[in-house]
C-alpha cells in the first residue's frame, strides 16, 4: 500500500514538473507544449500501472487513444493497448520502451504499419495485432524484433497481392510456428479465406490476381459474402495474452462451444451466450484452463465427458442456466476444482440430483454456491443437501441450524489427498457407486475400497 502511494506521489510530482522537452523553446512552443502536456497527463492517469510476477504492466485499454504518450514510464515490460483508436503505427512509435516483452494492439483501427514502427523492441516476444484494418505489411516491420515468437494477425482484411509476398514468406518459414496463425486473405476473391500460413506464395504475384471490381468500394455490386466456414474460437472471440491468457467469448450469441479452442488459455469466458448443451470432450485441448465461465447460457444438458481434460480447472461458473441436475460422472475429471457457482438454475430435487451432492461430499475442498431446489413444489427453496438428507432418512431439523452458516466447505490438506486418491482410480465405471441406489450406510465403505 505504501509503495503504491509513493508511486502515485512520484507520478503526480513528475507530471506537475514543467515540461522540458527539446521543443519547449519559444513562448509559442511552450504554450503548445503545455496544452499537449495537459492531454498527456490526463491520459497517463487513466492508464493503470502494476506489477505482476516481477514484471511491470501498463494497462491503457479502452481509452480512446490514438497514439502512445511520451510521459509513459519507459521501463514497462507489457503494454496493453487493446480497444483504442490507433490508426497508424508510426516509425519509432514504441522505441522508448526498450524493455518491452509484449505489446497488445488488438481491436484498434490500425490500417498501416510503417517499416520502423517496432524499431528498438529487441526484447519483444509477443505482438498482438488481431482485429484491425491491416491490408498489407512487409517483412521489414518484423526485422527489429529478433525475439518475436508469438504474432497474431487474424481478423485483418489482408490483401493477398504482391506487396504481401515478403511477409507471407516469413510467416511460412517452418520455425516461425506461432507467427500469423489463423490470419486469412480477404482479397482477391480467388484467395479469400485462405490462410497466410498456407496460401501458395507464387499466386500472390500473379497478374490475374487483381480483382476486377468487388471490394474496391466503387459503388459497384456489393461484395459476395465471405466463404462460410465453421466459426472457430479465434475468429469469434478475443484473445488476450497478458497478464494471463484469456479467451473472451462472452456476448457472442454462440449456441455451441467454438471449435479450435486454443490450448494455452488459462481463463475462458463463455458467459452470456445461448449454449444449450455441453458435448463430450469439447475442452479436451484446453489443458491449462483454470477458470471457465459458462454463466448466463441456456445450459440444459451436460454430457458426462463434457469436462474431460480440465485437470487443472479451479473455478467453474455455471450460474444462470437451465440445469436440472448433473448426470452421473460429469464432475469426475475436475480434480482440482475449488469453486463451483450454481445459482439461478432450476435444480430438481429428485433422485438425479444425488450424484452432485455425493460428489460434493467427497470433495470437501470445493466451495459451492446456489444449490437450491426449484422443483418439486414440496422442496422448493430447500437447500439441495437438506433434501438429500431427508431422502436418506436423516432428520433434517438437526442439521438446519448448522446450515445457516453457509454452504461450501473449506478444504484441508487431508481432503486434497483423499481427492487425488479418488481421482486416480481406474475408469469411470468402478470408481464410484451409482449414487444412493441402495441405502446410504454402505457408501463410504465402497469408496474406501478404491
Ligand atoms: C461470469 O460471467 C458473469 C457474466 O459476465 C459474471 O457476472 C461473473 O462474475 C463471471 N464469473 C466469474 C467466476 O468470473
Ligand atoms: C441471466 O441471463 C440472462 C440472459 O443471458 C440475463 O438477461 C440476466 O440478466 C442474467 N441474470 C443474472 C442474475 O445474471
């Protein structure tokens, strides 16, 4: 806290200092300089500076910026400029940020990159330019970036003509595995939809590739719609790499989980869509996922293998859906789950709900919320655990006072061990008994056997 205050004070002092740039010579110059400094000050204050894992971040997202400011700190490692209004990347625009490792320029209006735009960024490894208006760029722009290993260029209207030739050749060098993936040609029509990674380079410089009319904006016929491909995650959603890899697919009217989910994502936001059904193994490749948000969909059915592969998932938000129960086995892949949000679902308190309670009971480290019966009428408003207890013939009254203290449980080390043992058992079939088909006293002994 004290460090932060000091930092803020320093910042204030710095910006209060009279500006002594080379340009503040004459009176007129000074006046103009002061005006500009005012603007800069305001914009700097709007950016957020913070440290994470020993690296310095400057978060200037969503700030209507058209360029970078001279008085931003120079020793930052990560510069977040997504969702601004930058149109042109000028020569040496970032050269004062010599420590920069990542630069996020996605979702601006960038239509031009000057050849020396990235000069001085010798430490840069990650450059995000997706969702802009780039039609062309040459290989030269990448030359000042010897350490670049991750470059995103998709969702730009790439013009696959001769001027793009050198860039495409660079992207296609096999060792440049993570440069320019998913980017596609928008023009000419004959190449539309082809990936820059795989388009035949020889075609780019062929004369017959010049579009006669469409797309020239000359008031001719409207463009034909782009080739319909199955929408995939990278074209539908926004990917942020820092501070944590995040895939934001919220509010996209998705009715299914997009295909091709990137594998390196740590947080995935699929909230506020219209997904009804989670099918088997759709997250299988998202093995690093720690947080998954499916809140505000129309989820009605979750397939037992839906969460397969989510070994490290810690937080799952299923609130505000249409779930009645979890089918048997659906939670078995989630060894490290810590938080489960279940509110605003019409949970039905009948036999099918027992699996969920059974699983939660054996995973006391999972903090869960929102498990309230909505049907049948006689149990409406009851906590689901209470319903299960009456079913088991335990006296619900005994428990009710204790329950007021809230749901969820704190996990202890012992419980975690138990969880892992439970989790590493053999396949789904033998590991757990079908919940509560027989009366409860046997249950615990059965799990101990595995
Ligand atoms: C999931 O998304 C909803 C809607 O955007 C939000 O309210 C909620 O806080 C999110 N959950 C988590 C765990 O971040
Ligand atoms: C639940 O989702 C619906 C539709 O997505 C939304 O309109 C509503 O505000 C959400 N409610 C809550 C409590 O999040």
